């Protein structure tokens, strides 16, 4: 299996430490890392260590370097054909002034479908009903 990072891989990286410990000489060492998790959305063609990651838990995008930011691959994407292609996401027709309704998958928070019922292109779960998000 190839060791490189690819689009669709689940990754994690250290953002902080919960605890530091000191030795008898007074040097402090980090213990118990705090991780963030995300899905690789894009890998740089110029430098494959540079990646764009979407963190669905905090709904934010992050650009990182696999080496410098100690990004670990947790799970490899199995079927690259199931990922959303850019052309399938373009559902707004500017010239006609129409907007087609899109739904975000409630399971993985990454897949987008344009009709219900449909199978999520990211996680493969069937989306068969609309869930309205309550405004805060």
C-alpha cells in the first residue's frame, strides 16, 4: 500500500497537549496530545506534503504540511470514484437565474446530494428525508 496522503483520507494532527511532565533536571516534556481530525480535500501537485483538510467537527478548513504539522493518516479512502466531483456540485445555473436545492449529508457532514432519496457520495448512506436545522 502506498504511504502517500490522498484525497479522501481521514487524518489527525496535534493541536495542543493536556499535560506536561518534568524530569529530575527540570526539562518539561509534552504528554497526552489533543488531536483535531479531518478529511483531506486536496493534495498539492507541487508539494505532496501540503494538504487542504476539512474538519467537519468544527466546520472549518485547514491547510497543513504533513511533515511539519505531524499529520497522521488514520484511514485511507477506499474507493476514489465515490468522491464528489467538482462538476457534480455545480447546481447553480447563473444564466437562468435558478438555484437547485442541495442537501448536506447529516451523517458525514461532507457529502452533497441534489435530490432525495439519494446515496451520499462520501459515506454511502441513503438520505431519504430532509432534516431542517434550527436557527440559533
